[in-house]
C-alpha cells in the first residue's frame, strides 16, 4: 500500500511540476526517486544483490526507448524541418486553407494539420507551420484565438495519429510486440477515425458559437506572426514527399516491420531535398536543427519512459497491472483501460505504450486475443488521456507556439483530444465486440 501511495504521489508531482514548466529530463528522474524510495528499491546496484535498483531501472527504460526509436525520431524531425524550410508544408497548408476560406476557418486549420500529420510531418512541425496561417484566418473570421491550440491538436494528435496506416510512431510501436502491421484492423479504424473527426468538429463548432455568442472575438497582438504566402512551391508537388512516406511504409512494412519507417522517412527527406534544392540553401543548418529537435523530442519521451520503468520495478506496478488485466468482460476492455491509465500517468501516448505493452501484450496474446484488434485498441486508447495538461505536445502548443494560458486554451484542447478519443475508444470496443 505504501508503494502504491508513493507511485500515485510521484505521478501527481510529475504532472504538477510539468505544468509549471519543468523540463521532463529533470522532472521525470527526480520524481522517479520518490517511487524508488516508497517502493523499497535500492538507489544503486549492490554487489550480490540481484534485485531492482533505481539507477539501472531508470536507465534501462531510457536507453531502450532511444535504441528502438532513435532513427525514426531523427528522420521524422529532419523530414519535417526540410518540409518547413522549403516552404512545402506551408504550401500545402495555404492551399487547403485558401480553398475553405475564413467562413470555415476552424475546419481548414484541422484539415491542414490532419493531412500534414498523416503525411508523416512531425506534429510539432505541423503546429509551427500552420499556426501563422491560422492566425490570419481566425483574425479574418473574428474568432477567439484561444481555440487555435485546440484546432492544431485535434488535427494532429487524434484521429490521424492513431489510425491505420498512420506513419506516426503511436501506430507503429505495437508492431514490435504484436507482430502486426500499421494497417491492423483498418476497417474498424476507418469507422472510428471518421466518427472522431465528425464528432470533434461538431463539438468544436458548438464551442466556437458559444464563445462568439458570449461576446468573445479575435484580439490582435503586436507579435502576431504574418503568414508568408509568397514564393511557395507548388502545393501538389509539395504533397509528393508525404505520399512517398505513405507509399514506402505500405510497401516495406511486411518485410521490415517498424523499420519500414526508416525507409519511408528517409525517402521523404531525399525527395523533399531533390524537389527543393534551390530553396534549401542552408541544408546543413536544417539538418542540424532537425537533429537537435529529434534529440529533444526523444529525450523528453525517454525520460518519461524511464520514470515508468522505475514504476514498473516497484511492488505497486504488478498489483495495478493484475487488477487492470483481471477486469471482467471482453479482454480488449482490460487492455484499453490499462493502456489509457498508463498513458495518462506518463502524459505520453508513445511512452505509455512502451511501458504498457511489454506487460500487457503477452498476457492477452496468451488468452487468444486477436493481435490486429489488440493493436488498434492499444493505438486508439493511447491517444485519449495522454493529452492531460502535463503532455509535452500540449504544453508546447499552448504556451510556446500559440502564447496562450491554460485557463483559456486548455478546455477546448481537453474536449477535442481527451473526450473525443475516449468516445472513439468506446466505439472501437463496440465494433470489435459486435463483429
């Protein structure tokens, strides 16, 4: 019981300090010390003692995640940076936004993010690329700007992130543990994705209408970015690298598994460069910035995974997993609840999957659960409560990119990236139970 209380306290502390702006590379290992102390773990390895200890447990999770996903993060970040610097990402976003106009400003922002994300562009790069155009549209439509983070997050980190075929790692991590493909259960995934997209847009429109009826409007700031729509590459040509990423991931996933992403993203990088040689005059700088962005992204995620590995070594973890996996009813319910809770505690869909799947996957596969169904449920479930306030993407989008405060901007984000995916998870469970 003491170990469980310590685990809960450490998780709450991690959420609190992250909300206050603490770096996950510092906060996660610091909070993991509380888990180790209350769980009775040694701090350092002791000669002749084969039991778990804090240092080795933390570094095992930290290094294992980096070892498994470094090249995917690196190439994904470089691909996004090349798309950004060449103007290709902005070109696709502008093309979409111009075809919808300010009358459908919110829908245009969501679709621009969705297409870029499903095409393999990092969610952070998508937010940076679309935000300047979103500002212009919301200004023209006189819509309250506090909804822009919600639009960006909804288009990037919900129905596109966890759907079949998505090149985002949240759809690829289960492959390693389940032996499936990124297109696992694509029929049910398509239904859930369409439902999430439709429901989210309806809720977004209602929230916007309510805000406007309450007198909210767009408030201009002196430091608002100005979207540059001059001298951008052809949007249809700019789509080719993203289509290449999707095509290569489809063509190589059976033979290479998760490493098909290396071929796919590498091909996307090469084609982006070839199509935009004249626009990428500072290629070395772009590669360097992309590489540093990858290190920050994977480091932050690995830091949280390390925290989860220490939690996994504590006496409380097997008790919690045992309770979750023994829930009555359909086995997929237990798997979904387990993944959802672990992702909520870590504030990371990818980090939560990496912690949950080694314990959850063998248990349910031994019970005869369909691997494709389990893959899709794990992916969808990971995209719900991961978006609590301490999620790194949420913090970056609300504060760093959009310059909003949590009190105003987080409620729409919560509705669109927490409530909507949870509804999608319930629908997916119903589909797998009925058919």
